[in-house]
C-alpha cells in the first residue's frame, strides 16, 4: 500500500500514531492521483451526462453573445443504462445457501437461511443497494457495497445512562415499559441530575454503497485483485459519531468536512452544499494475506480520531465490487458508458443546432428602411427587424429554418452507433420488428442483448454471492438475540420465522441464479406455461397466474421440496432406530426410494436377517409396501387421483372347477393360483416373506 511516515514497517504493523498518519497520507495521494491522470474529470463528466437535468433544469438554456443559440440536451445515455439494468436486474436473484452437512437438520437450516437472506434483501433494502451499485458500475465504472454489524441497529432492548452502564431488566418488563418508567422519573430523587439517556439495541446487519471515488486504494497496482488494503469513505452526521464514540466527543466536534474540496466529491450543484454537520468517516480494511495474516480493520475520521483498530473479525473483507468492465493494468473499473460520452456530446450539439435554426427561423422578420418609424423595442418576442439603407433594394431573406439532410442523417447515425456500442437492440427498447411474430423470437432477441452484457451479468452474480455470504457470516458471528422475520412461505403466504446466529453455523456460502432472460417478457412466460402443460405438469389457476405474472416457478416445486425434506428426515430417524408411522396417503414409492439408501451402508447390509426383520427401517418399508395395496376402495381412489403408484390387489379366487374335467384336484388348482400370485408380487417388487408391521 501507499507509504506513510514510517517507511520501515508495513502500514498494518505500524503503531497507532504512525498508522493514522499513513492512512491520511494514503487518502491525500489517492485524490491527487485521480485528479492528475484525469480519472476525476472522467467520473465527473459521466455523472453529469447521466443526470443531465443539472445542465438544464427542465428548460432550454440560451448561449451566444445575444442568446441566439438554443442548447437542447437529449439524454440518450440514461435510457440505455436503464435498458441494461432491466436486462440484468429485472429478474430477482435466487439465493441458495450451501451447508457443509447433508443431514435433514442442516438442510432445514439452509431453507431458513435462504428465507433470512431474502428478508434482508427485500425488507432491509439490500436488493435496492444491489441495483444502485449495478447502476453505478455501468456509468462510472464501479459500485461497492459494505455490510457491517451496526450495534445501534435493530430493536431497542433497554436503556442505559452514563451513571448506569447497564440496567437489569425484570422478566415482566419490556423495553417499552422501561422507557415509560424512565420518562415518569422512576426512583430518581427530586433535583438529581442525570446524563442523556442512551438506548440499548439488539444490533443488526447494515449495508452501505460507495462510488469509486469513495474507495481509496493503491492506484499503481495492476488489477483490483492485487489490492490488499483499501479505505472506504462515507459522510456521517457528527452528532451520530458522538453517540457512537462518546469518548472522542471533543475531537469529533473539531473535525473539518471536506465535502467542499474540489477533486474529492461530485455533486450536481456545488453552491448548495452545507458541510457543517457532515464529516468524513473512514473504514480501512486489510485482507488476510502474507503481509497481515489476520487481516485488519480500523475506523477514523482524521489524524486525531482513531476510533478503533483490531484484527479482522471475519474470514473475508465484507466489501463487494461490481464493475462494468476492467481498465486493464489498473485497479479501476471501466464503465459501459465511457465510450458513449463523446457520442452523447455530439448528439447534443446536433440537436442544439437544429433547435437553434428552428427557433430563429420560426420568428417573423420585418423589413424596413433605415430611419423609418418602426422601433425594434416595439416588436413582440420571436419577431425580428431587418433594416436596409434607404433608396436601395430590400435584401432577400433566406430560409432560416433549413436543416441540411446530412445533419439529420448524422444524428441518426450517432443514435445507431450508441445502440451498437451499448448492445441494446430495438426489441429491448420496445420497438418490435414486423419480421418477428412469436414470443420466443422476441425472447431470443432479448437474450442477444443479455449475451452482450454477459461479463456484467457475471459481475452481478459474483457480487450477489459474495454479498449474501458476507451477510451470513456477519449474522453467524453477531446475531446473538433471537429475532423474528416476516418471510414468504408456502403458497406465497407470509409467516413469522424465529432465527438466531445458530441458524447459520453450518452455512458456508451462498450461490445465486439470476434467471432466464426469456422469462422477463410476458410472451416468454406464456410460452413457458404452454411448455409445462405439454410436459404433463398440472397447473391450477393459482400456479398458472403466478408463473404468468412473475415467471417464478418456485410455487410449482415448493411442495416437492418440502416432501423431500420430510422423507430425508424420516430416513435419518429410521437409521437411528427410531420408529416412524406410515400414513395412508404417503407417496410410498418416493419414500421407499430414499429409505432404501440406508441399506447401502455396510453396517445395515451385513445385519443378520433375524435382526434386520425387526429393525424399524424394515418394518417401516414393509408398511409402505402394504400401503401400496390399500384395501379401502376410497383410499385407493384418492391415491390414484393424487397420481401415486399403487399395486392392484390380486383378483378374488375363482370357484374350484368341476371334478373329472382333466384340470386336476382342487389342491392342485389352489397351488397353481398361489404361484401366480407370488409371481405377480415379485413383478411388482414386493420383498418375499411375511409383511410385518403393516397397519
């Protein structure tokens, strides 16, 4: 990393007084570098072209010595970025937590972890942070997201004051009752002075988003992968910092804001900035490496305020990055809009020239001799006065509204070039070609644009996987208090779920699927429904509408997933010798397929026959076999309606034939029928021997 005053030690090994000086030196060098090489100007220009309203505020500005030029800005970059965003982020990410174990308890925890991750992305706006950073990656090259544990987040669990660092809570008291007691005065004596009340919180995970100019790094490295240490900057109200770090109150009150410093921030209007209460807050992360095996985290605002410094409490730095592309040979990203900036500038010039010609030429021009009675001040707006010397012929007025065809064509060429550079075709922009008739064809055209954005989509998937994994690690480390989350359960109904950090003990990572691009369009979702119906998938009205409206197929598979988890749990109980009851409407074939896997274990396969036939697993399987031949005709009909496989009962025995017809004795006939029934059972897959334990 950048060197500070103490050049004999790496920055993470320096004592606190040298460390904080080195950190501030890093920051100054970074902003000096981005200004000298033009990165700051590039970010600033891209930001202003993206949000062009700062140039016109909804009006047509005038230019020229007498205001003869109209500056007409037509923003093409922002719609193209929005189309890119729609292609990549329109489908909600599907999170799949991965557990180190495969037992049913761990699998149930993965389902709970999935629900909690979805809760944070939905209710805590992590998904909105994802879209924000993806948008920044497209137009300024990079977007960053940090997840931290906010000790002042979540619900209020109690109160404390400077005199009492903690207040013991009676079991009958709630935080609301404690607050009411404190407001009523409690047991405090009259006239007794107390300090400001401080609340206790259960803590919660919180995310912050950053621009590339907020992430201070070593600019001379060859790629972002080589960056071991970096500093994040955000602006915090100084009084919030005092609440969080009261021991630094005097130093925090003296912190100077750098919001107004050129080269360190980008705003739409510099004249409206009031930086008095917003002060910089820096968090420096050092990744675990040979330079710093345990990693490091430090928080500070200036050289006088080193709030904390310690080893990294996580396995990985909880900061994720999205880039629209890579500026090869540097640790900076390359925005998808960088190549569109000069095209947008020329596009604005052409529109401004055409608008100026029309604005000037559309006015009424009056012709009068010099010395006449016509006064220019008496003319209304959009009226012009052209005077000529007395006694000469009046001048010929040219067609001032004339716009050369080459100018119009050039404007169209630039528009097409911007579409080509962005990979956004006419279908993506809502212009359906007449040559495409089917929904699949439109989906393929839509997918072509997604293919162009495949690198960016991969960056989004990598970001989401790292972000969700960091969230799981932080919750596994700090979420001590059991809490409840409102999640979407079966049949899209909301339910409350209890969870704590034990829920995530076996979760090591999270994978993400973005979804099929064809499902983003209504026609593509309708084609999917038709394909499912042709494949024999039964869809009721609720499932049909859910797939057509959202393209989410989880509602089709959620019952099967729940059933498989139940069967897996039964197999584990039977493996441990615990009896499990067979119910009349169980899917016997699915149960037997999973239960039979237990017999593949050597200790079960080598079990003596007399012990095996008394084992709960054997008795349970025999009960399932008996359950496949229900004697109750109502149960038989219901299992058939549910699509379950059954074994038809054997036909009733026929009356014995008459004697003397050459067919043998009744004993011979009964023996022959017994063999036929046994062969039928063998074909059906029923194990020989008595069926024990059948209900």
